[in-house]
């Protein structure tokens, strides 16, 4: 800092200012016997005056600046009102201004006052002024941004208005063109009808004119006729002409031509529909207060949803829909980059909420960006985790000796009409009937269920169908267990599963001994068989698709036509490595099958004959499956599987 003593500012011939202390040091090191030194700023050669460097002229400009700063400091530095020369101090810890003389050296009675941060009050004012200025600039910046945002929204509003008006004009132009077209059609119709009538009348008018000329010619010179015979002939001719005149005397066409708009209520309907044509829509939604909520657990491969709730500026929930919603869901990698976007669909619930449906194909960290009316919502983007493991949503039954417990359940069927669940409880020789909430309704017994050897069950058009591998009898009963009919077939060796094609009333019985599927009509008459020796290896289950295709599972899944012709192997990757327990096909042609590998791993598999990319697994991570067998699907994309190893049934969401 320049001052009036050792650091007095001196002006060099090159117009640069250097303090006396530095000039003395430089001159001592550079002059030697030359009497000159170089300016430390521009390196110009400077001659030392006769009185030495102290004789160099002072820098008047710098001195004036020093005086100005000194006056400003004297004005800014606050002093004690009692001790005029004592500068006030400020404690940042206590936020207190004090004078050391007035307080006796300490601003409080605390013994820990030495730990407080004490600075001159002038510096505190300067710091607070800087903070105030920073906050003010930050506030101005935010307000400027807000102003720009409002300006942009005003511009968008103007553009939206222009688009609305353009759309209105375009729509009414179409209406006007349709009206003008109909108007011209009616005018053309009037002209056409008028011309038709006019043509007929003009033709008649011409005939009358011709006949009139002929009569005039016949009468010409009659007053000079004296021959009686000629006069008689003329009279006869005129008599004929008179008959013709009578036939031409009435117009052959009429002049009736009228345009009637009262034949129906079209005009009233037009006026009525014009009154309700179009609607100008607006919204009070305030996007930055709108929130989105993700389901508690999202499983890979299962359709999930995000609920968007909209509110207005005052935070009140909106009660109507119609807002333009945009959403993007993407998988976030470890470096926070976006790997891929998920396809999604947005449903307007018409009550101020919106559902965003999506399906994550693999587990990981995902982020969703949601905007309403082109503006982001609160907490945007929203991050969530997609889990790999799919656990059951409900379980019924367990190992035990209670009378209501299962004993070797093997198969299951669900009535698609009322979603009643029928579980073939083989060890108890009965069928356990449950409702959708897994509440036991009743038990069904029948002679066809005896012997603890029934292995297949299906829903028929009349009730229930079961197959008994020991007695080789197929029994159809009503829902109370009354036998409707039963039959056997002399070729049966080991019938183990049954399915029903309700469209044709066909009964399909899978026989392991014959390694084929027998197809019967409703009365039990054999129609044909699917497969032969070598086609299958220990059939585990048979199912019918929504359009009649036949699916057979052993270690593979094979598909046949409704007539029994081979179509394709849907899945053969696990051939020789495991075995399927049960198989079912839903209304969308998705195949859900239970499978157990040789190493003991059990799971549910979801396949699709129409889409080979679908191949997902339900591992039941927290509730391991043990020897899963028969399975059936509900109308809301849940599958219920019989877990023979755990003597229970488990319900999963599969799509």
C-alpha cells in the first residue's frame, strides 16, 4: 500500500509510478557508476536526479487517490458515540456491535468469549454490503429469469391463440364448403327438374304451333272456294284437326317446383349441432406443483404405472383432465447417461390424474421426466428402481394336518366367468373351491375323485372335468359334484391331464403310456389323436389356446393346430435339462408354464408363440417354488400355480 513515508509514490520519466522503497532498492542494484536504472514496468532507462531517487517528483494522481480513499474510510468507519476515537467492533458469533472501552474488553460475561469471532464493524458492514449486493444480484437474476419465463409463456399463449383461431377458421371453412356444396347440389337439382319440365312444355308448345300453322294453311282461300266437294274435304280435315287441338289443349307437364326444408328436422339438427360444435379448452394446472408417484415395487417384465396428480396455482387438486402430458422413461447407467427409452402409454383418468403405463424389460435404475403443458413437474426427473425378483401376491395353504390343508395338490382350473378357483386336492380325493380372495367356499367330492389318483382338471361348458390315471376314467360333474357323465377308452394306459376346447366341446386327454393326446367329442367319442410314440417324452400337461391351438408340454412346449397338425416347437432350450409341470394359455396367446430344472431350480416361465422376444421368468425369490405343477390364469393377468412341494397355491402377477 502506498503511504506518505517509506512507500511514497514517485513518478518516473516513463510516466509509471513506483514507491520510494522499491526505487531505492532497484537503484542500488542497477546504477553502479552509470547513474541510471531501468523502470521495473516498461524497462525504459531512467536517469537518477542529483538528489537521488528521493528527488524524483511525487505521483500527484496516486496521492490524490490516497486522500480520497482516506476520506472515504474515515466516513465509513463507525466510531463509539462515547469514545470518539474508538472504532466499534462486531462479534459474528453473537451478532453484536460493541466498544471495547465501554464493555471493559469483552462484549459479554461469558468465559468463552475468546472463542468468538471479532472483526471491525466497518469490515462487517462491508461484508454485509457485499452479501446484500450478491443477494440483490441473485434476486434480480431470478426475477429476470422469471420475467423471461412469463414472456415466453405469453408468446406461447399468443401462438396457441393464433393456432386456435386458425383451426376454427379451417373447421368452419370446411363446414362452409360443405354448405356451399349442398347449396349448389340443390340449385342444380332445381335447374335439372325445371329443364325437364320446360323441355316437355316447349315440345308441346311447338306441336301446337305446327298444328296452328297447318290450320291456317287449310283455311287460306276458303272464301274463294266454289267446289262443294273440296269444301267438304276441308271440313273433314278441320274436324280431325279440332280433335287434335282438344288433345293439345292441356299442358302435358305442370309448373309445380318447390324447395321444401320442412320434410325432416335436418335444419333444426344443423342449428343444434352448430350450437355445440367445438369447444375452447383451457386449464388452470400449475405444472411445478404437480407430483408423480411410482408404485411401491416395480418388477422387470411386468406392466407398471406412474400416477400423475395435477393441481392449480393455489395447490388445489384439479378435478378434470385434458392437459397435454409428455413423459420419457429411460434406463440410467452408472455414469448417469441415458441408455434407452421405454415405450409408454398415457391414460387420462378425467379426474385430474393421469396414468403413465410402461414395462421395464430388465432391472436397474430408471428415471422419468414428466412435463405438463411443456413445463416440468415438481421433482423432475423422478428416479426409481426396477426389481429383478417377482414374489407372490398371495399364498393359500401350507404343510400341516388340518382338515382344510392341502394334501398333494396337483392341478388347478379357474372359471373365467366368476373367477372361482378349483384346486384338485388329490391326496384328499376332493376339489377345494376358493374365491378370488383365496377364501375357501366348499369342497367337492365325487366317485371319480376317489383313489387319490386324479391328476388333471378342466372347466367344461357344463361344469368340471377330471381324469383319474389309476381308474382310467374321465368324469364330468357339475359344480356340486353330481356326475353328468363319465367314460373311458380302451387305448388309455396312463391318462394324466385333461383340457377342454369350449368352442367345439372337445375333450383332450394326455396319455403318457401312449405318448399322445386323445381328442374326444362331448359324448366321449374318439375323434383323433395328436402325436404318437416318440412325439413326446413324459407329457406333463396339455392346454388349448384362444383360437383352438393345442399346446403340449414335456421337457419342451410344442404347438399343434386344432386338427392335430404339428405347427412348431415354441420352446426347446431346456430339452433334457428339466421338465414342465403345468401349462396354460391366456386370451392374448401368452403361454405361462411351471418348470423344474434337474438341479432343483423351479420357476414360472412366460412365452408367446407370436412374439419370440417374450421369454421372462418368475423366480419367486423370497418364496421359493418347490415342484410347481398345474397353473391357471385370471382375467387380470395373474397366474395361480400349485406348489406341490409346499402343499399350497401361489398367485403372481405375470404381465
